[in-house]
């Protein structure tokens, strides 16, 4: 399967990216905010939900990916140990709320409560896979209780 390359410029596009990064795992040490270029990047290991539909039940895939946000004016966190190599975060959703359209806040929500908030001038988000996939035996689960 070819490397995934997506761009989001509105809410509908962002929902597609959010679906593709659901259950990605990352560490705060792999976050980088560059105020001069107003860019925030997040390196993650993305679970390949699209490949999971076609794979054997005991074999799945993950991809190294980068999620890039442009036009970022400020970054806030809650429950995230900034710069940590130890904390592992499991991404649940990427969502946008407009404050003064097209400006607003992008929230990156992780399981068990941590949140990353980006104040942006507009939605401009890129998702790029960084190379070959690798096999994993573990498929993320979401208990209902």
C-alpha cells in the first residue's frame, strides 16, 4: 500500500485525517513547536485501519507518520508531560472549534484525558507517512464500559 499523504483545509477534511490517526501512539518528546514559522509537528506511529479490513485477524500494520499544523499562534497542554520520552499517548481524535472563523482551536484528544490545544489562524493540517509499514499483532480496542 502506498504511503498516505493527506491535507485538511476545513472541518470535513480534518475529520478524514482524524479517522486515519485514531489510535496512533506518540510521546511528548516527539512534539515540536517552532514559533518563528508558526508550525507544530507531531511524529506518531499510526495504526492502519484501512489495511486492517483486508488483513488476517492476527496481523495488522503501523506506519511512522508526521502530523503538521500550520499557522499555529499558541500551544497549550493538559495532562501531557512536555518533552517526556516515557509518557505514551494514544490519540483518539483531532477536532476544530472556530473562535473567529476561520481562526479557532484544534484539539488533539488522547485516551485517559490528556489534551493538546493549538490556536490556529485557520485549518491547515498535513498527514504524511514516513516510509514502510511494520507488522503488529495488536489491534486497538475500545471497551464500551
